[in-house]
């Protein structure tokens, strides 16, 4: 039995992880600031904390609150972060303060104060890769830079070779891929990784970095406009609201079900083989936005008021498919829920929820005002 602290533990991933860890006999403590953007009503969130799991209200930016949360803990699972590629481009200080300075606070306490920490597990993101890995017929493996704005304004959304500017084909992105994030959010996650790797190696604390792909499943926030397209699209279909499909609808993501994320994280917590390693956690497959809409229409049994607008957000990537061979080989991870079954479970849960506004229109307006939505 280990005493495990989950920062940001009242969130979607954290709560599911806490339940599973408790079932396995671990003593779990959640530390969370209950951000209104993510959680909405604080009282509702507190009611969802599993019985027997300790909850402490606090912020990773507040060192005194964090110090109390870390007291007596053996393993730190650091999930606390601001998330949202688009919002990060104009809320730069907020993302930097929480993601970078919050992580620095945790490491500073481990490095300089008495503690019982034996392992540090951090949730990173596929955002550190930027566009990821592609193949050029002439130049082989390449890592495209941010897509050209003028090309996208003319409806040309696919990345091109950074050397010859010719067509490239996407391939699974491995942990050894070039890191060149295309958003402030991605930059903060890369810095988090570097801080954890350098500091933990220096003080002799094993660490594990998980680069989560696009996580979804029952319990995901339906009110946070930055939480992901499955929640956004679902709430808008239920509310008979129009869906703005960016680009041409052919952009794709590696959607990974919450149960697989939790199982992978526990493998990292409990296995010595994971120490000082970095792992992609995904499904290893990709699904386009157009395919997502088709699945949602099928499951809701109604047509979506969806329009492919050709608009795009600066900082977005085009495609994403993770190479998960490393975590499969080293930790025995295998995704157990494919997208077709996972989205069915998600929508069945959505149908049981009270649907309010998720501030999606407001988020689009903010990005447009900042010149980030074209």
C-alpha cells in the first residue's frame, strides 16, 4: 500500500484514477483548486469524491497549501494543469504560472524539505510534438513546422515537408520524435517534462512521464469549452446548437478512452520498469472530425447542425496518431476500448446528464478577438 497524492485529482482523469488506486488498496489524497472553468459547481464536485479518498482544497501555485498536501505522501501523480491549446495562446501567464511554476513548486519541496516521496508521475501531452512525425518521399522522416497561415486561408490544411515544401504522409509519432510544440500549452508541457527529468535525476527520485493523447469518456466535463471536441459536439447536438467544424473536417486525433489512461498510469506507478521513462499513452489509431460527427449522429439518432467552415485556430495541429509500441513492450499496456465502443459508452453517459451551456461560443469569440481564429 502506498500513500498517493493526485494533484488536480478532482478532474476527469484524477477521479477515475483515484477510484482505481483505492480499489487496489492504496491510500489516496486529492489536491485540487476546483477551477470553475473545469468543474462548475464546487459542491457537486465534492460530492463526487469517492468515499475514503481524502480531499484537500488548494492550488499548486500556493506553496503552503501544496506543502500540506504533500505531507507523508509516497507517490506524487501530478495532473494539475491548465489545459486548452487555443486558450493558452492568449492566457499565457495563467498557463505558465500553473503548469510551469506549479510543477516547480512540487519539485522545490521535494528537493529542499523533508518528505517521503518515492516516485513522481507527471501527465504530459502529445502537444509537445507539434505536428508530429511525417514521411517525405524525398527527405524521409521529417517534422513539419507550424502550418503556413496563407496556405490555410486558401484551404490547404495539410502539413508540408520543412525542407522541400512538398506533400508528406503522417506516420505514428514515437517518444523519440522531435519536440517542437506549436502552442503555449505545448510549451508548458515540454518545460514540465524537462523540469521533472532534470530535478528528479539530480535528487535521485524516479519519475515517469506520460504523454496522454486525446482522452475521453464518461465523466468528462460537458461545460468546459476547452475540454475536447467530443464533449463540445455532444452538448451542442443535445442542445440543438450549430457545430462549427474547423478546416475541412479531415483533421484527425488519437482518441484514448479514460479506462486505458488510468490503467497505463497505474502501470507506471507500480512498475519499477517505468522509472525514468517517457511513454505515449493512446490508442495507436486516428479518427477524423468528420468521422466523429458521423458516430455522434448515429448514437444520438439525429442529424447534427454541423457546418464545415474552413476556419482554423492558430496553434492547432492537423493529425495525431501515437506510436504506443514502447509502453506496450515495456509495461504490457494495450488499449482495451476501441473508439466505436468507447464513444458509445460516452454518449450513453451524456444522455443521463443535465446539459447546460458550455461557453463554446464565448471561447470562439475570445479567440477571434485575439486574432487566433481565422
